[in-house]
């Protein structure tokens, strides 16, 4: 019997390794090479050039990974590798949670498959805090379950370390706290709070995040300003009904595991010590609904629930091999339509030609509340190399390249120019963290002004720009018809006047308010 157990363990290890490897490979294969990086990725990558304990939109963790990517050569391969790697380890910890709950090979396998073939696959295609967040939350729940099972204090300190990294990655972790803490307090498991190690672990957590807290206070708590702006410009367009609908769609092919988990928390005796996890999940979801959150904010809550459902399903089907096999086939087959809808594996023109499919699925609605020609995330992955190339070409026409200021209107434009440039340019913007990265005092002879189409329509004659330079030249514009940036213009202001810097500084202060 011992030999059989060892054999199954080895088999499980190879299966897990294969799943993790497949997960990483899929992140590369599901994006057509004609697409650039996503708008948001450029900002996070540029943060590596301005390391700090915090930024306007996010804490510092992503910038640390970006610094590592830069050290490895700043190649697109590495940009895609780290979200894929963290996604693979999300699979690993989901597998380990099922194992810690007493699950055998089937429970671990179907829990892992539920993660591999889910919306998390889409999340892991982009270099954003979301991939790291889901991993940290899943790892946290693993060590929480492990602590409840074994009562070893080392797990509390690991939990504190993981939660600190989660906090330093994205403040969304506050919703995890807001759900889990009250759930713990009203459950019998609150007895764990009597352990001195819980409070020492809390002290460790506060110590690890204190640099970011100090940074927030020193900079006037920009997190609040960012959240207010987010609420006014994006969350106001979010529907509570859409959030609820997305929760079902995210794990539609494995929803039976979620349902079984909810049942198991009340009917399966071994799950009783973990009921507060279910209650914390419910509280967090209710809070997300109340605050009109984006649907994907809640994704980190699901891997642990899927693991519970997988273990309970295994307990219900000890001799029903056909049912187990059917459930895995169902999980895989139902995911196939999602592959068609959620990944840019076709060229943009083909996706637009087949846009009816995406429109019927409600995927063409952007953050502005309007329908467009293709999904916003995909339109945000086009036109950037064209922009950088044309800015580079404009700079190459100038003799005084070190006296050029490249001023853009959004962080995507600035970040893309800085990522793709061959002239080692440092574009800035009146948007996001770039407000703090202006080379104040740098001698300027020429300004390259990158303007979105709507801004150009407001003043087609570019009255202000003409008044601040000897010559204003339209040096180029984005022509990719499928790009969100289509029509963005590149203006060259030659021999600018001395009052340019005071005007720029005033504009910076106005945007900081």
C-alpha cells in the first residue's frame, strides 16, 4: 500500500509539473504576434526606472519585477514570462490546498484544471498587478489552511510575509481583510487570535509594509486621490448586475465545483473549521458589489473555493469514475468558447470582421460605456510600436537630441515610447506617475507633443503650441485603424520659448490636485 501511495504521489508530481508548464506555454501561444504590449504594461515597466516605495496607482511590487525584467534585457519574452510564472504557481498552490484538505489525485487534478482553464488564463497574459495578486491570495489561503490543520506558528509568519507582498502589490487586498476578519471574529476559529504568534505575525506584516505607508503619508495619500478619480471615470460606468454576471462567467465551466464547495461547507464535517473562509468570501463579494467594483477584482477569492469544491466532489464520487471523467471533459469543452472570445490570437482585422460574436457576448463595451469596433483590451495593444517609431524618426531629424522634451497626454503613450525607443528617450505625461518624473530644469530647445485625436479636435490650429515656438510641424500620426490611439498626432515644436517650462510646471501642479 505504501508503494502504491508513493507511486501515485510521483504521478501527481509529474501531472502538476505538466500542467504548470502547459500554463506558461499557453500564455505565449494565445496572443498573435501582431499585437504590442497593453497600455497598462508600459506604465508598470517604466516604473523600474523610478523605483520608490509607492506610485500614484499602485504600490511598489510590480516595479520590482519590472526592474528584474529590465536587468534580463527588457525583452517582451520576459514581460510575458513573469505573469505566466505566477499563474503557474497559482495552479501549484490550488493543487496544494486540495492536498492539504485531504484531497487525492482526482481532487487535486480537477482543482488545478479549473484554474488553468479559467479567466485567470486571460489575466496572466498581461504584466499587471492582477496576476501577482491572485497568486498571493491563493498562497495565503494555502498557509491559512495549513495553519488550521497543523497549528504550527511558522505558517502565521509565512502568511504575514505573503500578505505584505499582496499589499505591496495592490491595495485590493483590503477587501480580503474586510471580508475575512469579521468572518473570523464570529467563528469558533477566533480562538487563534489568543496566540501570541498571531500578533507577532501582524507586527511583521506592518513592518514589511511600513515603507509604503510612510510614502503614502509623505505624498499626501495619493491612493485616495487615485480611487476618487477611478470612481468618477471608470467605476461610475460599472453595473452591479454586470459584476454579478461576470462572477458566474469567470468560472462557468467549473461552476459545479463552486456550488459543491458552498454545499460542502455546511454538509461535510471536515470542512467545519474552514467555514469562516466561505463567510469571508461572501462578505468580500457583497462589498465589491456595493462599491461597483470591476468584476476581476474578486478573482483572488476563487482558487481556494474551487479547491474545497474539488475535495468535496471527490468524496461524493469514490467509485464513479465515469462521472469524474465526464466532469473533466465538461470543464475542458465548456472552456473552448471562452478561448475564442477572450484572447487576441487572431489579427485585428479578422477579429473586427467577426465582431458580431463579441458584440452578442457584450464584450465591445468600453470603460466609457459605449460600444466600439473591438474589445478595449485588444485595441489597447495596437499602435504603440508605430508611435515609438515615428517619435524616434522625428528626433532623428534634430541635431540637439539631448535638448528635446517629449510630452504626451497619457501614460500609455509615454511608456510605449520609452519601451520601444532606440534613441534612449524619456517621454513624460500629465497623466499617472509621469507627473513626478518630469526632468525639471533640463534645457529644452524642442518639444515633441503627442496629442490624442479628441484633444486635437478641441484646438485643430494648435494655437497655444504655435505661440510657444518658432515652428510647429505635424510630424506624424497613428494610422492603425484598429488601435484605440488611432489619430493620435505627433507635433514637433522647434525652438521653443523660455516660458515653456513655467507653463509645464503650472500644468503639473494642476494635475496633481
